[in-house]
């Protein structure tokens, strides 16, 4: 896999590696929070073997790696680049037998709410492109009454801006576009 570009993100502890081939398809993403969750995906597992790595996120043609803040990026980037360059698409693909990544939509509360398709459309059109440009994303966790629960992924997962300004912007947009009573919380 060839690294096309390495981009900083608004999160000082996350970097985005743009690669020359798709890792996931479309809006499908995979968040790995620890070595155990990456066990069946060779590239993610190898990246967790590097000291200071606390999160790995795969989306389309990029990988976001988040560190704990204890490493110098210049040194860490060199360590991260080798396994990414050496990986095949299969090494990076969570589409391996037995992979259990992602939430089971049937287990998420309120996903049968009639507002969900409209919420998803607004998120996909107006929010995800900006989050993805910064090396992150979000996943809907559930909708209970008027509370939409989301989980930030990738660079957004530990970014200070995601819990303040970005969250308020998402809530304001969804209130205008979908329902003025919606409240958005990050869980």
C-alpha cells in the first residue's frame, strides 16, 4: 500500500495517512480502540504494537492513527509508515472471517424512529465530509426520545473541539433540518 500523503488533523494527537487504494467501501468505517479490537485485522494489530498508539481508524482511502501525546510525531510517523507501506489491502481489510467490528444496529435504541433516515441523510451530506476531511467521523449510537447519541471516531474521538463547537454545530444543523427538539450528545 502506498502512502500518498500524511496530513495533520485538528487533533494534535492524530495524523491521517492517505493511501492509494480503498481500505473500506463508501461510508463504511472501522474504529479500533485497543489491540484486542484489532486482533483480526493484521495492519491495525501491527499499528497497536507501536508504543503510544491508542486508536486506529480505517475509512475509504485513509487511516487515522491517534497517539497518547507522549511521542514526538516526527519519530512516530517513521514507525507508523513502514507497516502501512508493507501492508496489502487484505492486511488492512476488516472484511475478514469472524470480524465483529461495528455496532449491531438492532441493538441500538431508537433506530426504528421515523427521524433516523432524515438524520442519517443530513449527517452524510453535511457533517461527515468535514469530519472525514479532518481524519474522523461519527457513528449514531441511538435515539431515545429527543436525545440523539453519537460516538466520534478517528481523530474526532479525542479532539477537544469535538466535545464543544463541533457537537453544538451538529445539534444546531439537525435542529434546523430535522427536528427543533433534538439534543445531540457524545457518548
